[in-house]
């Protein structure tokens, strides 16, 4: 009897010690790991027009013993539906690697104060959202739609250059080109770059950079094993286009003049960048004041970009002197580009020379204004929008036959366009079969409201297929990619 009492007392002591060290023992004798909190998984089935709210407010404490929480939300469509998400609250504290909302299908991650609002660009049977972190709060609503919801972004506006499109029609402005047509802001497609007819530049506030370490040039091919980049679009578009993954558009170039970002451009080979004629200084002797950065994301601080000097400027012959005609130029970099996962050339559309691309959608990217040409604040990080190609006839109804020519290509849907600061930047069409990213347009001009006003206008770009032979003749000696 005495030995039984001792055994019971020992067992009670063991149980008490186990609970003090971390709770009840699991089956199999393993206690919970320190710092790990509860997991959860929820599944919702949605029909057209139905919504579900997902919300959580988790405080797991601080330090090594803070409890992590991970939840999985599965949304199953009755049929093939578009999914849209809006959020009233969103905050994940701490480092992004361990504290975030994640959408596996598109490898999209949102953390800290990122706003994950947006929607799928194609109907889907299922979307999964995973939340993970030690301290976070969010309140979002997921809605299913049979049709793609309308969304919009503002646009880019060109400044300080030459031609200016205002509400009164076509007129020359005093000082520069105001290019634009809507800022990048709106619910579904990501923001497009705004045309940058060289507005008053803003300082990039980057500290004096150390001389770049010279690496052996790699002029063969990007890491994909092909000579130009591929692109897989994110399923979830970001409202206002504020979230572009670092390296998502590896062909994007930034043109700096005396250290200030003026325009955009597109890397098309190991030595050459395509940009707009009105973006480059006139006269070959001026090449020294222009620099090009590749691999940049936030233009206000160093974040892994590489800076190149311009060895040579090649402007398309334009006897008229009107920058809106033949608005295309080539910049030869001072050394060969080393291709990485964040720096790769876009493909040139040699196999699509006769394609007008009407009705197809393109990606427009840039750092330009998100509202109008006159906007004081512009994004620090690269923006994107996804817009359809419209017919030149539609464009001519807005700008007139003299302004829009066969060598132009026009884009836009309500509230989405390029604006000042985006000039010279790319419009890229992605082949849905091969995923190759083809440069089809160079941001040229638009109206001063950048499509953010009440009247729908269009962003006018230089049609790259009209200049393929000229581009090839100038860059082929340094290697050219044909897909």
C-alpha cells in the first residue's frame, strides 16, 4: 500500500512538472515546441456575388517565447470565378520572412503595412490565403464574381519637355511635354507606369554610391537559359499598383540625369537600352550626364541596383523636331550587363512585326506620378498596371490624326495609364503560351490628367514593331536576341 501511494505521488509530480514546462504532453510523449502557437484552417465555398470576411487579431508576445500562429483560408468557387479581396485593417509586425500574408499560387507575400487588396486576373476554381506571424491584425473580405470587376489606376504624366495635351485639345505647352493618361491607382490590374515627358525631376536621395565592383561580363543569356526574359503575372493584382515584387520586371531601367530620375527605359540586350527620344539630352556630348540603373526597385535608396554610364546615344532621325513623332532612342551602356534573376532583357518582337496587338493586354511599369502631371508626390517603388491595347482609330478621336500615327500604339482602360516620370518606359506583352515578355511600346505622351479625370483618354506609346529594323541595325554588332 505504501509503495502504491509513493507511485501515485511520483506520477502527480511528473504531470505537474510537464504542465509547468509547456502544457500537457502530446500523444507519443512529445510536448509542444516553445514559441509555437495554435494553427487553424478554414474552407469557404463561394458562389457568384457571395462574400466571406476573414479576420484575426493575434498577439503572441515578444522575445524567444512569443507564440507564432499560422492560419490557412481556402476559398472554393462554385464553377470558375474571379476572386476579389478588400481589407479594412492590415498590419503584420516584425520581419517579413516570418510575419506575413501569403498567396501560394502566385508567390505573393504581404507584410507590415502592405495593402493586399486586389483580385485575380482570371477565373479560378480555388484561392488559398495563408497568414503567419507572432503579432498581427487584419480584417479582409473575399468576394467571388462571375465577371471581372472593373478597376482602375491613375496614370503617368509627362512633364518638362514639349507637347502638352490638356482638356482643351492639342496645344503646345510652355516648357515640356506633359505625357500621361491616368495615374496608377485602382482595384484590379496593377498600376502602369506613367509617361514621363521629363517633368521636373525629384532627387533620388541616394548617398554617393561606391564605385561598382567590376564583374566578368555575362553576355550569353539570362539564368532561364534563354536570351531574353519570361514573365508569369501575379494572380492577385494590387490596388493602386503599390506592390511590385523586387525583380518582377527585370528589364526595367531608370534614366538618371545629374543623379535625378527623369525617365524609364527597357533593357533589350547586354549593352543596349530602348527609351523615348524626348527623354535623352540632345547632342552626343551630353551622354556623360545621363546614367542608367538596372535592377532598381526603390529609387530613393540603394537596394541592389547597378549603375551604368552611357557610352553612346542613338536618336531616331527626326527632321521635324517634333518629339512626339518617332519618339524612340537607344542608349549604349559603357559595359556589358551581367544578367541575374533581377536584371534580364525583354524580348524584341521580331516574330510579331505585323501584329497590331489590338485587344491584347500589356504590362506598363514605371516610377511616375500616380495621379496627374502636376502631382507633387510620386511613388518611390516601381509601379505596374495591366491594360488593353486599343485601336489607333480610337486614339485619333481623342488626339487627332496628326498626333497619332501608324507608328504609335495606344493603351488604357478607365483610371489606368502612364504619367509623368514614366516616359521612355516599357509596355510589355507576354506570350501566354511561352511566357516570353516582348517589348511592344515605349511610353511617349498622353493628357495632363493621366486618365484620372472624368473623361477617358489614352496613353500613346511608340510602336516598337515599326522600328525593329532600325533597332537591329544599331545593336546587332553587340549581340541580339531573336525568339
